[in-house]
C-alpha cells in the first residue's frame, strides 16, 4: 500500500507542535495528532527495506550522545573471505560473541552498528565500556580468538567456502581462522577512546557515510543496523509546552538555523551548552 503523502501545510495543521524536550545534545519536538492514521499506511518498527532510515540513525545518535555511560574503547569485527550473506546468521554470530565477551566483562555496556564493506562483506563496530587491552595482554588474544572461532569456523588451508548446489565448495585463497585471529590482535582493531566525546563523534561519522549502509543485492534478512545494551539509555531532559514559533525561536537560540525547513524535523542536534540557556527555558511552561 502506498505511503501517506501530505504537504508541509497539512502536516503542520494536522500535527501541530505542542512541546519539546531539551537534551544536552539535541532537541526532540512533540506533535499532537488530530488525525487517526490507518496503521497499514505506517511502516512497522523494525521493518527495513533497501537502506537504513534517517530517523533510525538519529535515534541511534541520540542514545549514544545523551547516554550517561562512558564508552572507553572501540572494537571492529570483520569477516575474512568466507562471510555470510544472511543477516540472521550475521546477528547470530554477533550475539554469540557478545555473550562470550560478557563472560569476561560481566558489567559490560556497549553499542554496535553494522556496515557493509565495498566488497559486500558485513562488519561491526562496537563501542565498549571497558578499555582496550595492550597487544601483549592475554585478553586481547582471547577476544580475538572468540571472534575468529565464530566468524571463520573452518580452520582449513583454503577456507574461502561458498554454498553451491547445497554443498560447500573450496575456493581459492587462504583466509583461515588463524588469519582472522591475527587480524583482530592488531592494535587499531581495538583501540581506546581518548576524547570525552569520542564515541558520539564516531557515531556521527557513521551516520554521515550512506554508502556503507547500502544493502548488497545478494544480502538478505538484513534486520537491525544497530543496537545497544540495556544500560544505554537517554539522559535527563527538560520538557516544555510550546507552539511552533516558540520551537523555532528555541532552535535559533541554540545556533541552528531552520528557516528553510517548512516542517521542523522531530530531532534537531545542537552543540550549545544548555546551562547557558536556563533563563531562556524558564520563560516557557514546563510540562509535568
């Protein structure tokens, strides 16, 4: 069924702005719905077609940016020449790895996101609440083998195996489990975050790379592009009642120009220190 298409004037009339929530890095606008939409016209949550939506990316950036949990390191998980083309299998690998990693770090908090390399192979980036171990540390080797045993289970001289006519055929190349293990012991694969806002900046960079979120033609069941652990939640916010003109004034005061937007987006990022805006906020009526 075709999606519901409305003009800017119709959107602002049927869904007027009635309030906003102010976070340290973004504003979230709240609208009142005077129209009952047919649920069949709205894409269900979690349904992903050809690419990751901007709305989903913004939600991910908000969670990481506003979260009070401090992320200390970034870990990249890559496949060798033998990589799956089914998202269900890829997520199964990730879940198994994270379960084992939490065996080493019981209080671990994390976020992850999926990308596709130019060759079509999926790979993951993880933000972790633990520091990266040194190259000589046994934990780095142990974690590297955790992923290698999941991602490259065939430890053969030629492990570039591809399904063909219901059987696994041996291909050319020598990317073995040992090679995946050595790759993930490199310091750049798992490195510390040195800047206070490093994790958030990393996610913003990810959001701005659309080509790595294009789903390869032969890839199926892509599922979710990102996820977080249960401890990663939005921080505190201040919520106010306001109309559209007030919201535009608010956003302008935070250094974001929205003059060219006929319809204000639900989420607006900013880099302003909101403590300096306290007097401005106090002129509006807080919601209870």
